[in-house]
C-alpha cells in the first residue's frame, strides 16, 4: 500500500513540476540571416566578396581564353613538331574545359569565399541570439520559417539590434517587438 501511495505521490509531483516549468517557458524566434544583415560591419564583408569577384574571378576568364587561343594556334601550326603539338593540344583542351564550365567554377568559388568571409558573422549572430535569449528569459528560440505550425513566439531581432546598438529599418520592426510577433501558422494558439 505504501508503494502505491508513493508511486501516486511521485507521479503527482512530476506532473505538478512539469506544469509549473511549462508555465514559465518563454518562446522566441530569430533568423540568423536577418541578424547578420543588420550587423554594423557586414558592408565590409559584402565589399570583400565583390572585390574577390572582380579581382579573382572576372579577370581570370580573359586569361584562360587568351591562353586557350594561344595554345590552340600553336597546336594547329604546321611548323610545330608532333611531340610538342600533342602536349600543347592537351593544355589547350584543359583551358577549354575550364572555359566551358566557367559558370559552375565561379559559383563554387563564390560559395567557398562567402563561407570563408561570412562564417564569423553567423557565429557571432548565433552567440548574440543565445545571449539575448538568456538575458530576456527565453527558454526556446526557433527559426520561425522552418515551422509549419507553431505557437506564438516573440521576434528576437529587435532585442539583438538593441544589443548591437543598431536601429532597424521600419519594415523590419513591424510586429517585431517582443509579444507582438505573428506566429508561424498565421493564427494564435
């Protein structure tokens, strides 16, 4: 009988504690991309990426085209010895392959460079979300656009902007104050 009583009392205690803990939980949502976009020095990263595109990618294609033409003309010249023709033709084909796949090459190089330049910003954004969540008592922070249905959550972007010391543009602050954000499903729960 005592075991049954303790089991019932234990279950009651667990249920009571879980309801109390659930009542104290605070939900928020944030977007790493939005936070990175408001960081004060993000323009420096954008200019680095544009400079990389201009200096490293745009200037390289004309070089590859001119090298392809030069190697191809050497390979096709009647005065070029057969042993050299084969080597030069192979080099010309390598340049042609690069030129034909240029869009794919530039996309992968830009993605690599973006990751290199922007990773510190995303790391800082994640740390800011954690700091703001702890300072303001949020127990759960979601990426709202990843949820199909979700309970009402507060947008942490205004709090992060305040922490960064930046002013949000008017479009970003609509419904952005904690307690005023729209839920992911469009209806309040």
